[in-house]
C-alpha cells in the first residue's frame, strides 16, 4: 500500500468515528443543538475548502483526465461538472424539496413556538383555576371542573402533549446527505496527490460533523431503531465513497475517472456555494465570524496550491 492510499484509509476510519459521534450527540443531548456558533463557523470553513478543492483540484484533474481519455482538448470536464451540480440540485431541492440547514432552523423555531403555546395553555389553565377558586369563595359551593388536571402532590397544572412520530423528513434528509457524501468520498478516493487528497478529506470531515448533527436533530422524533439505521447509512456513505474512488482509480480507464471527478467537482461547488455559504450568510448571527471562517478555509490552501508542488 502506497502512502496516498494509506492516507485515504486513515481518513475512512476518522470520518466514520467523527460523524458517528457528532450524530449521536444531538440525539442524547437536547441542549447541544442550541449552540450554533461553532457549527456555523466550521461549516463556512469547510465551504472555503470545498470551493478551493472543487475549482483548483477536481475541475483541473477531471479536464486533464478527459483530454487523456479522448485525445482532444475539449471542455468536457467543465460541462460534466455542471451536470454534477445540477444532479445534486435536483435531488435535494426538486425531488425531495429539502434542505438540512433550513430544517435545523425550522426545528429551533418549532421548539420556540411550542414553548410559547405551552406557556399560553398553562396561563389559560391558571386563569381558569383562579376564576373557579373565586367562584367557590363567593358561592361556598364545590365546583367540579373536568377541564383542569392537577397533580395531587404538588398542586401544579399538568399539561400533556402528544406528538406523532414523523419518519419521512429524516429519511429524506438521509437520502440527500448520502448521495452527495458518496460523490464527495469518490473524489477523495480518485485523487492521486497528497495535497489534494488531504484537502478533500479534511473538507469532507469538517462538513460531515454539522451534517450529522443536523440529521441527529431531524431524527429526534423517529424510533430509536430507525434513527440508528439512518445515521449508520450516513456515516458510512463518505467512507464508502472513498473506497469506491480507490477501486475506480485502480482501473485503467481514464474516462471513468474523468466522469466521476467532474461530477464530484460539481458536487463540491454545490455544497460550498449553494448549500453552505448561501444559507449560513442568510442567517444574520455571527456573520463576521462565519466570513472569517470561510476565508481561512481557502486562503492557506490557495497559496499552497500556487507555490507548493504536489507530490
């Protein structure tokens, strides 16, 4: 096993473990999802890496592979990469009409709305109780009110809320994440220089953490068995993609490598521009910190790409 393949294998295990931990935390810790600063900044940092890697490494390598395969210098790699962008756009926003960052935001708003409704309901029940007590004092009669449920030990108003388990949103999010995670992994498995492989795998690793957190939040209402199954599908998708990429790189068919590199380039551009930056910067909080994270994500790698020769 050469050094580059060894790096890929190491990242396979690291991605699996880190995504698994990140996905489990919001399922067992409800307070974790309320802290968005680090996740948002890390997301923007990953976006900077995604854009740099997609444009500088994947697009260039895919175009070179197409030239090698067909023997002509036609811009096929750029066209196919646009097809990869369109494919992920269609899957996430047309086929499933879904976006995990928005879902996380909506989930937070839903919690606030639900809490507000709970407070209003409790206030209304307390008002009813006060009115009934006043009537009892005035008339001296016992009033039986079946609408009020009190705890005999504490005398508190007990409010019971039932929510149906909705598995479909979690399944949709899992499918969307799995599709582009596989293409991300394939890109890392296909590349053949240390700088590009490490850059791609670091970007995937950083992006998978908030993605796993968002999925864990979305699976909160699903059954435990289904949550584990869907989370397992996601955390294995990037490592599976890397393994597929390694297998494809061993095949002596440049056209296969060229196609998958181009599709992966489009996927990286979609994730960086459309999925992360557009949504994170749309949210007003931590804008300067997120912008700083984005810049730090691509500037060092940009200088490295210009002045350091790939091995």
